[in-house]
C-alpha cells in the first residue's frame, strides 16, 4: 500500500526569541547572516524586503523550513533542494531524475509562529496534497474589538464575507452563544466578543488550511462554494501548551460541503496551541482517499532553529 512508510511531519518554529538584536529588518543581514547564507539570492531579497522585522523573521524561518524538510526527508543535499511552483503556483520540490515529489509540504505563519506540515514517503497513486494554517486570536484583538464596538458584530462578519461560504457568515451572525459550547454562564461584554472572535478565527483557520491543501489561493472562484457546517472552536489550552491528546482542544470531525455535496476525502485536524493560537492541518490523497484518511495528524513539535541550521550546514558539505 502507498501508506506503509508514510511520515506525516508537523513542526513549529517560534521566531519571537530569534536574533534578538535585530530591531530593524536590515539588522538581519548581520544578526541572521548564518541563516541568510543558506538561502538563494532571490530568497534573501524576499526576506529582507519586509518592513517589519517580525515579518522578515517569519519569512526567513519559512524559507529555511521548506528546504530543510526536503533535504532531511528526501535525502537531498541542501543546495539541490531547488524549489519550483506547480501549475497552481504552490511551492514544490520535484526530483529532477524521476519527476516525482517525494515530499509534499506547506508552511504558514502568524504572530511569530511558523508552522510546517509535510508528507514524506507516499508512494500511492497520484500524490498527497497538504495545507496548514496557524492563527492567533489575540494578535488583532484591540483592533477587532474597536471595529465591533463601533460597527457591530454583523458588520464585522460582513467585512470578510466574500471569503466565507454562503452559509458560514449567516452562522457566525446567528445565535453563536446558543450554538457553540464553552461560554461561561455569567459571561458579559468583552468576554462574549472574545468568544465570537474565537469562532471567527476558527473558521478562518479551517478554510485557509483546506484551500492551501487544494493549491488554490483565497481568490479561488469556488471559495463561496466551500462550507464548514456547524464548525466549533477547540478549547483554549494553557499558555505555551499544545493539545497533545484527543480531547476538547482537538477537533477532527468536520462537516464540509462543496457545492452542496459532502466532502469525504479530506483529513482535517484543528488544534489549540496555548491560550491564543490554533493550528489546522488538512491533507488528502485524491486518487486513493482512504490513504490520507488513515493518517494520524498528531500534535505539532517545536523545532529549534539551531537544529535547522546545523542540519542545513551538514548537508551543504
């Protein structure tokens, strides 16, 4: 079977403590010179183009992780991990000798965290397709609350309705407090708004991971034909804690419709990561859907940047 030797890889890199002396993006040229030296000139330029150093650090980690996962899991020398784009412009690694993609991967980043997911060793019919997203429910909390206080919750939802399914915006604007569990009985004011925002970002995370799995962007013409029915947020965890076991902080049962038909080929796992973060992984094997549906999407592991750099340098010799 194509799934016998499959590895599902899920890592997180926290860029917030990295290169602490870099207060501006241009400072990375010195402070992160070791990491930048492992990228192509085009990739270095892309990283250093960011105005905010926090964004540049996440971009740098993302670029490194894509090469790292190919080098490590496909057994390729670092400078042979040449990435290209497929017909949908999704970054891929194609073995120049076989034309195969030995590692399918995807990255996402927000609020200092970079997520990497990958499938290695899949030899089934067709190929594995994988997508991920990481969201931080509190990163824009002040702005979100200000908009909601001024415009109202329904208007806030409508501002983003063009990237939601037809029924999803209605669900968000409906009686969320009754439909979704988890709100304390005596909750008032900001606590209620935070509860609604967590549901909003849950939907965003689910949709991003699914759309990225397909290889399409958020401007795909079929976006409104995709609908997550009665989605629910994973229970928030403790600060700095990933949800490791299958419990309230992990949601794997999703009712997904595409143009009114139930989606049955996607393995989707939504997880809490501490109080404010959520990650979602979506994977499918279109030619043999049972393969991906049988893969366990466990918790993410944190990966140290030193490990990435040391591996890269060892594979560059």
